[in-house]
């Protein structure tokens, strides 16, 4: 089946052809004819299967007749994140290039004056996040009496982010006679309940098992021992990226603090990386996303704010630096790769204490994540190289640096050996134990200090440090009393 068999207008078919698409995806094939008939839809499909085009294309066809009034949009699309809202706006520009339809984007972090001006001129398609939409409505700058089509996109993400009360309030402000389209990548019980209250006699369309991952994604799980340090996780991530020779990819962290730490670590080791999290200003977030899409940034370290809304068909890898605490987030994270039928790779780094989260993911998806041997991803360190033949022939050296071919190694104590066989030149075992204990305590204190600073010494690049680096001598921080002559 081709797009011409779905009943779309000639202008839309030209725009679709210009975008390089000729065959609709399963969700598009099933949803577009139903939307054109004016029925409500509850669609469930894996992320990356073309859900956005399944409601964008028929909406453009329906809205091609009519004219928008000031402050009264003709259609409304609700999105959970700013990035996803901007992505949908780009799709409308791509597919609506041969139609004279206006659109507006209402998201936080952007100029409200420009958004109010756009609403005053009248818009056919309003794409918004719930918070900014309610803000403008309460200011009296927006009326929702003329909305003919409502789209609730990524409904499960709305639920996770706590937007459902806002969505329910927005729906109560809309006219009863409307066409409602609801899409979700997963189908928890709460979403099922909302669909029954928002939709009227809907057509349910499901093209994949709920909460399943795409078959084009090759998954892998690396499990580190319980209690492993964060620096070991960062080293494992870097080794994995080098072994995979990843073209580009996203590194997901659970916390914004970890995003900054992992980003700085990757930069120090020569990776072309950027960071994205919710505390960044909206212009900075959009600039980072645009650079990543353009290929100026190879690896994007981010929180779940980017788990939805990134449509980069050629993205090769997704790395879960942290196992997501919500199993549904795993499906959305790895769905950033393996899109449009391409092969993708998704790897997760887990600690021993993350076993319950891994079990929840495997239970939800119905498949076990294949384990990956961590040692295969590690490159041999410089100290592991075999000594040269000349070095092997050199005599052993004593601690004072002078060669002595008669020097002996200190062998481990043997309870079966006679007392007179002990090497008299070696220090007593008690003294060795005390020395090793002092060194161990000093190293533990250094590691604790490094963890408090957010990085470990192993993360520092080789080569001389310019200036004081990250370690400021403690005596610089001491206060000195003023001299008597002053």
C-alpha cells in the first residue's frame, strides 16, 4: 500500500514524496483513514513507528477548508515536553509546505509576547505543553471554544510527568463535539481509564504488543558487581563506546547531577559530547538538540527529558548509563535508535543492586536482555603490556634502585615451612601489614574526596596539568592573622 491509497489530498502526497516517503508504516496505514472519517482513535504503537505522521497528515487534510479566528485555534495538540512539541511543529512545516495553514508553538522558555501575538493573528494548529497553555488561557489571551480536533500525544509520558490533572482541566474547557485522538507507546491501566473518559466510541489501533521494543534494536546488558564505584561505570561506558565504534548516540542518566559528571568525563577523554537536562535554559536546549541533529555533537548525555521527541533516523546507539527506575522509560529510551526500519543498538550498564529494575523491564517487555561480557569491551591498559626482551634480561632491583642479582623475593608465609627458612633480609610481616594498611587508608581518603568532587582520578586525561587543575592545595584556603605593624 502507498500513501495515495489512504485518501490524502494531492498537496499532501507531494509533500510526503518530497520528504522521501512512499510506503506508510502500519500505524499510519491503519490510523489515517479512520481519522479522515472523523472517528476518535486510541493508538498504541512502539516509539519510532511514525505515530506523529499518523495524525499530522489527516489533520492537515481536514483543516485545509476553513479559517481560524483570533485567539481561537481550530485544533490542539498536547505534548509532554518542549522538545517533542518542537518536533511536531517541524513535521507540520514539512507536510504542510503546499498548504496555507498557520500554526503556533506554546512552550515554556520562549517569549510569551511572541506567542500572544501569534494567537491574536489566529492559528489553525496549536501545539502546546499543558503548563504554558493554561497560563495563556488564565491570562485571557486564548479561547478554546473553536477546537475541532484534539490530539493527546505520548499520554503515558503525560502520566509519568504528573500532567494528567492539567490535561483533564484542558479537556473540560473544550467543546463536547470534537474529534479526539490519543496516542501512547505503552498502555498502563491509568491510560486505559483516561481513554474511556476522553474518547467517544474510539477505534483502538495497536500495531505492536504494548510496552514492547522494536525488533530492529539489538540490546545488551553489562552488569557490574554490587557496590561498584561510579568511576568504574564511566570507564565501562567509554570502553563500550570505543568497542562499538558508535557513529552517534545518546547516553541516558537518571539524575541531572550525573548528566553533568558523565558529560565532563567524556569530554576529558576526547569524546565529542554535549549535555541536555531540564535545568538548562530553553534556547540552550534547542541549540544543543539542533547541533546533535546536524552532527556537530556525536554523543548527547541527557536525562529522560530527551527520551521523547528526538526523531533522528540514523542514530546508531543508545547507552543507558543508569537503569531507568520506571520500566516504561526503558522502551522510550531505546526507541531513539532502530527507527524507520534501521538497525540500532541499545546497551544498559547495571549494578548488582539494580537487579529489581532489570527484572521489571524484562517482565514488561517479555524478553530477557542478553548479557554482554564486560571484559570484551575493555582495551588492554598500558601496564598490561609484556616487557621487552632487554627488560626481561635486566637484574631485579632492590627498593634502593641498585641492581643485585642475589636479591630475593619476599615469598608469602607458609605455615608448613620451618622457622629457619624465613628470609632474614625481608621486613617482618607485621611491619608489612601496617605499611599496607596505611597506604590503603590514604587511598580510601583520596577516593572519598574525589567522589565528593564529582570525579575520580582515573577520569583525568594524561599529560601535564595546567595551573592547579582541580586540586587546590589546602594551605591556600588557610586564613592568616594580620601583622602587628598593620
